């Protein structure tokens, strides 16, 4: 199975095939609006602004599994992110990243990049870097700020030039 065979739902419940991102470097993040790491939205937007025109995309998947830190509807979450952090990268429907209702994308990501001590995602703002060919290159813990990922994104984007 390839990451490009997975389908996701955008905030309007439209089906999006990840195949449309072939040839693009992806940063896939499970997020929350009431989390200690929520200010990372600012850093994510900075990465997006810096690299988007060069073939980089951030895919934002709100997750309410950790202390219910992503309450509200997807519309409310989107409004919060746009109003407070001026995010412009794609946001998708809420997902579970662990457990019996785990979204298939996260099953795939975790299978290809296990965490330091376990496969399970420990908290929101866990980030996965995917190269232009759909390979899951690296997994970043929630405490890793987006600015620290910039050099890894740059390396992948340079490979394509």
C-alpha cells in the first residue's frame, strides 16, 4: 500500500485523494486548539509561507483524543486557526490517531516511522515528514518546534531541483 492510495475528508467533507500530493513534500500533523503546543500553528504557517511555492504542503488533522484539546466542530476549529494564527494550509476533518477508531493515514504513518519508545502517538502536534515519492522520512515529537524542521524540508526540496 502507498500513502497515495489513502483518501481523507477536507473540512467541507469532500473526499481528497492523497495521490494529488505526489511530487510534493508533506508535513502531516495532528493538532489541537487548546493544547500547550497550539502556538506551533504560528511556526507551521511560517514553514508553509516559506516553502509552499517550492512544492511543500502541510496537512492538518485536528485530533480530540488527548485530554479533549480539540473541542468543537471542524468549522469552529478552522475559524480559530485562521483568525488567531492566520493559517492558510489545508485542514481536514478530525481524526483519531490511536486506538480502535484510528484513521488509516495514521496507521500508515506509524507503521513507517515508529516513535522513539513506542509506535503510539503520545500527544497532539506529532509531525510526519513525507518526501515527494510518498516515503515517510521522519517523525517529530510534539515538543519539536516547526522551525527545527525547516532544514529537513529544505533538503528534500533540494533533491527535486
